[in-house]
């Protein structure tokens, strides 16, 4: 793929506080992302180890818009390969997940079969029929395996990359972000549910959203009114290039901060008039020694790890086109959860997801942006909250993580 990167550069003199809207709408940008990000030196979330626990288990997923299958081979290894037959390019695995009893995967088109590592096992009529037809005598099955994907298992989470030069996963995430990652994935986990959401907007608008700590006080009435998250709470951000973490602790608002919040007359802050018929939805249990009740960790380009009260989830961001992406939620708990805590997690899943009491506005916000910028690619956003810096900080009224994202994005994209 040869894309004229020179045509896609930032406006003259603009920095990462002014992002051109063409970054969200231009097909050439999207195609270059597939080449330089998703097929470049990045680790992409594939699945939880628990989802391919038994030999023969498999799960279909994507790296960018490239279809990929993750398997647990019959020797117990985890492998991944591009879901594209080496014969005529058909999709090999057509199921979302399952188990292959004999460890093979067969293309329905011409029945070429492959093992769990993607190695070609058999070709029907390879020697022809009745002495006629068949493959040439020098046909070598070892030269027609499925395209492999390099994988790593980090704390029970499976990542994949196409690039042999991608650094090891801990160095890729960076010390601060990796510490928060290990805080959540501190022991074996168990998947307890999935949801999927298709959003008509560019995937990077959502990536900005989850790196934006103060929008939640202004967009999400539920967060503000019931005190699960407010910008006035104790918290902060941790940045490492295009990866980031925002974190906060419920119930730590100072009276001075609450007074300022009341004086702002925010649409999303209501101290009366809103309640729940079943308040047990908010009756969680403290389970982290640091007391932090909310963590949103972004491992670029495809993973968001969340802890909101007792609900834990991986969100997988899958681009489909310049103006479309899919958001796949994998909810999990810990393997040693007792029944009470498991039930709390299941109930609190109502907070998150496509119709979640907290997160349903995010998909709408993404589409509002996409619909408004479609014809003005040369215009730019304004990302100046808390100045022009990209450093980590100990407060939540900032856009530093978004600026840090775009700075690293531009470096990798050659813009």
C-alpha cells in the first residue's frame, strides 16, 4: 500500500492541541492506520486467556479490520493466525467461538484444512482423480500455512502483533500504565459476559473520549448525581505516550469543590429529584487496598480496561471504516469471587455497556461529533484544557492524555 503521507500532514504550525477533523473522516488516514498502527509495532488485545482455556478452544476476533483467530492448540499453546485461507482467500473460521474436537479448522470453500497453529494439513484432490488434475508435484504444503500472528499472554490477557520488532509487552505499556494493568489483573480471572455495540463514528473519537477525565462530569448525569465519579474527586492521570490511565476515588469530594460544582449549575449535577427503585445496584464492596473506585486504562490501539465500582471489563475497539467501529465488552470477575461478589458484578453490569446507565451517552457523543465534522476536514478541534503539556497529573480537569495520544500517533503515522 502506497499512501502519500505528505498529503495527510497537520496544518502548518498546528500542534496536538488542534487536531484536523480529516483524521476522523479521510479514508486515506484510515488505510494508513491499518498499515502503520495495526500492522506496525503495536500490541493488540485479542481475548482473555480464560476464553481459550481448554485445548481446541478458539475465538474469532480482529487486529484492526484484519480477521484473526486465537486458538488453544492440542499441545496447550496459545496461537493466532489471520482468518484467511491460503488457497483462495476465503474466511476459514466462521464461528465467533467454540472448540474444535480434533484441533483442525477447515475452509468451507474447497476444504483446505489447517491445525490450531494455522499449518496446512490437507488439500482435497491434491493428487488429482484417476491420474488427472491435482496439484503440481512440487507443491509444498509447508509454504501455504495461514499467516501467523505473534502472541503474548500478559497476566491472563492475550495480545497479538504482526510486527516482529514490537517491544515486549511490559516495555510497550510503560512502567506506570503497566502497574495499573497488574493492579486489575492481579490474579486469575473468569469471563462472566459479553456485549457488542456498533457505533457510527471514527474509532479515535472514542479513544479520545476514554482519555478525557472531565467529560464524565458534564455528559453523564448518573456519574455525577450518584457520586460514582466527579471531576471534584481525588484522582489523576498517568500518561505513557498513547497509553493512559485515569483514576478516581468516590466520596473524596471536598466541600469547596462541591460548592464550585453547585455554582456552575451543571445539567448533570442533581442533588435531588433522582433516585433508583433498587439502590442495591450501588451497594458494592471495597476490594482494592488503595481505595480507588474507578480506573479507565487505555492500551493503544484496541484495549480499554475498566474498573467502575465492582464491575470489571475489557473493551475492545475494532475499526470497520473511517466512520464506523465496533465496541466489544468482555465482563469478568476473579476466579476466587464468592457468590455475593459475583452477583454484585453481574448487577453492576447494568452500569456499563451499550445501554448502561453510565456509558450509553458515549456512543451518542461519538456520533454527534462524526455527523458534524464530515465536510470540514481542514478545521480543527481545540484540546487546551490544562494547557499544552502531556505529563501525568494529580487532578481530573485536563486533556493532557488526549494531547499525549496525538503526539505519539503523529510520530508513528509519520505526520
